[in-house]
C-alpha cells in the first residue's frame, strides 16, 4: 500500500468517489420516466436513494436522517455529491449535519442526466490528475 | 386505493452497497458505483428497489478496517443498528400490510449485512495483521440483519425471503449468484410466478 498523505483517500479499488442522491422516481421510474439508476450505472456514479415521495414524514424522516449522515461522511472525505430530483425534507435533514443541498438536476431525460453527471469536475478525493494509486 | 407502485412484482430491500460501491470498505469496491449484476436481475424481474442504509459507513467511516462480527458487536453498534433497522422495518411493515411481496438482499460474509453467511473470529483484534484467506466465514447473519429480524418480529411481520451478493465467498460465481437470486424472487408465498 502506498502512503501518500494522511487523510487523503487512495484509490485501491474500483470506486468512483462520486455519489448521487437520487429521488425514488428515478430509481424506480414509472413506465415513461427517466431511469436514473441505469444512467448512474452507465456513468459510474453510486446512488443514495431518497425515500419514496408518498411516504409520510413519520416514515421518511428517519430515512432522510440516515441519508444525511452518510452524505456527510462522503462529503468530508472529498467525494463528489449531487442531487437528482427533489425530496421534501432533504434540505432540513442535510442541514442537521451541516450540509447544504448539493448541485442538482431535475432531469427530463436520461441523456440530460448523463450529460450532467459526465460534466462534473473531478472529486476532491481524486484530484484533477486522477486517482492517487 | 392501490399502492402507487402496483406495477412492481414486489419490493426488494437491498444492501446499500449494491447501489453504491463507494460505501464499501477500502479495497472492497467491485465497480465504480451501481453493482449491476444483482440490480439488473431485480429490474428485469420487475421488482421495486429500496436501498437500506449501510450500517458500517456512518458508524465506522470510509476509512474503516475490514472487520469480523466480534469487532462490530458492541453495545454502541447494536444501538446504531437498532435505530437503522427500526426505520427499515417500518417501511417493510407498510409494504407487507399493503399486500406486497418483500425480499431482503444482503451481502454474504459481511459482519453486518450477511443474510446466511457472516464472518467470525473471536481472537481478532489489536494490530491489524492476519493471513489472507477466509477462515472467518461461518453460517449466520450479520448484526444489522439480526436487528432487522428482531424489529420485524416486534411488529408482527414475517421475516422475508433472502438472497445475498457473494463476492466475499470463496468460489464466487456470478452465474450461480444470479440463479440463487432468481430462485428467491420466484419463490413467492402465494405460488404465483416471480417475474418474467
């Protein structure tokens, strides 16, 4: 194992250091919807699924709190975070862990989402010259 | 009113890392993000996907060491898993009470997410050096899965059928893994077909 600098993640596996918070309607799209999960797989992004829109606050609140805690861990290690779609209560949950809503898109098509994800700058965990190996 | 996702065959509650390999312990990610071999089967068979939280990520962080059950089996981690499993069990209960079929997709060999195989080594601890290999694999459930089972039981919900991702198991074979998943999805309690 190569030690580079304390606290700097070292790419030793296939991870992308890119995580998208994805609204449920893009993970489980209706027949005519945009398949965000397929686009994430195709572009190499990991997915943090947000609770279904029809879940009441009593169900969605605890799930959003866990999403926020996990997003916080990714952010503090320099992973890129984006939001795909919208979810009531997400901004408040992220604020509880000191995070603002990340850059976001409400995609009208898979192509639009793909373009957005592919255009993101390199995550801080990687740096502009690629993964540290 | 029918559930909004009535066109799905059922609901698969999946381990977090199946949709996000970035959550894996370092050296553990098999692909960039979404682990397609399992997800593609669920999609092809028409199952709705619900991602569970990763019990280890928020608790021990991205720079955590590989660990066995005994190292995670602390009062604090149990409390953490009880909190997470309560949130998941509440959603499973809603789905089951709506008459939807539910399966649980875990990670075989995981100290927290194993569904039939977990890892155990009572002696492991201290300076993290031990020989390669997998003598720690044993039959059993991971800690989160145990807590989820208890949370469902306390709500009067039957424990769902389970399948697991098997990369950590010696002799991992993607074809076998897929066949097992398909068999679990097809084994519906009402005897109906489990998907196309």
